[in-house]
């Protein structure tokens, strides 16, 4: 779609809905692979699963309260629609089959977990903690297969869509890429660093690869977000309209749009290929997280407030 078509769509045909989790402040949200479920993780240790009807409305499906501390990040399995993994400050990683009432797997790690990512084939989980230790877990055996300790600040981690690159954002303003197949090999040796991109002048906070595998985006403390070509590792555009640190970002609408969560009183929605603004979604508070529905023009987001709510914005019936 053209810029004008997207602008017309979001100005004329969109609604905003709010759904209470009946939990404390929500920290993290994520859609499952087919968009039938949205999961949220909260400060009060709870995980809430919403069922999405495909028409713009959600209903609470299940609530889990198994962690002993706040949920800092959760992520759905890349291909199994009912498996979601959670990372908590209680040093535990859990995997839930959301068709059941309890977790199916629990793995104890060495620190307070703050981020989490699945490999594209769903065989491995990477978990980062506050001490900059990345723990790799074999999902089939529920065993830790590798630990990598870094001497600098590590923030978000992710595989690219091919599974050949493992990337992480750092406190030095860089994105570091490692040989991902090496995670399963030569476990007594450090991971092989392939590339180090100096992406921003401030701390690089968040990272996402788009569904097509062509792009990745980086959000930083220097009040900007950059969009990159994966094959060339070349920067395509930088979004600089916001005034505060970018906390989260999400590709949507067939990788044509990028949404930014920041401390600004709005969510910036930009066209990926040009960086032009499509829409500025006004918010009542700072935004903590954003997540585009994998198939629909619907954006889920959470604000830095105590309402315990998840909000949907987009083409909703």
C-alpha cells in the first residue's frame, strides 16, 4: 500500500479498545503465530492469555500464576500456536501449553531474567539476565546447553529468520552478530562473533527482525530507531521524530509498517521503505511495548500505568 492509502486507513477506519488483565502493571505482550492468541506478562507475576476473534475483539482465556517474581518478557513458539515461553526475575524460564492449566516445562537459570527469544525452528531458547549472561536452552530436553557471559551490557537478543545469525543489542550502541549454528557446536569455546554494527550513539535497547527476513530494526536511547537490510547489513533509514528513548518496536502489515514504543506521549507508526510517518497514535502515558497482529492491521500496546490493561488499535469491528 502507498503512504497515502495507509494514512487514509488509519485516520478514517480505526478504533481503540482496552482490555483489563485484572493484574498489575503489564510489562510484556506478544501475539502467537496465527494471531488467535495474545499473551501478557505482568508485574504481579501473572500471565494472561487472550483469545482474539479475528474481528477486532478479545476475551480472556486463561491466567497463570506460577512465577515468584514479575514477568519481564514472554514469547510464543515460532510455529506452534499454543506454546508460549516466559522469562521472570525469579530465575525461572517456563513453557506453557495454553490448552492446559499449568506449565509443561520449568528451567532454572542463574540470574534475574529480562529477555527471551526462540530460534526460528523452535528448538532453542535464548534467555538474558541482568548480569549480561545469555543462557541457551534445548527445548526438547529442557537442558541448558550453553552459557555466554559478556563483559558489556546486553539488552535484547534475537535470531534472524534463517537461523544463521544470532544478534544482540548492547550498551555500547552496537548490534553484535554471532554464528548461530555454533550455539550447538564446540560448547567449550566462545561463540564466534561475525559482525559488530555501530548502530546508534546511545544504548541500543530493542531489536526485531521482520517476518519476511529482509529487514531488522533497532531502537535506542538516543531517541531514534534504525531500519536495516539483513543481507547487506546496511542502514536504510533512521526515524528521528520522537524525543525519548525507544523501548520497543514491531513490524506489521506485511512488514510495510514499523511501530515504536517510547517515553513520548504517542506511538510513532512509520512506513518501512521510506521512514515517513503514517500515524501518531496518542497515548495517555509512556508506552512500554507494541506488537502488530501477524495478519491484520491491528496493533496491541501497553502503557506505563497501573491499569493492568492491554490496548488494541487498528481496523476493529
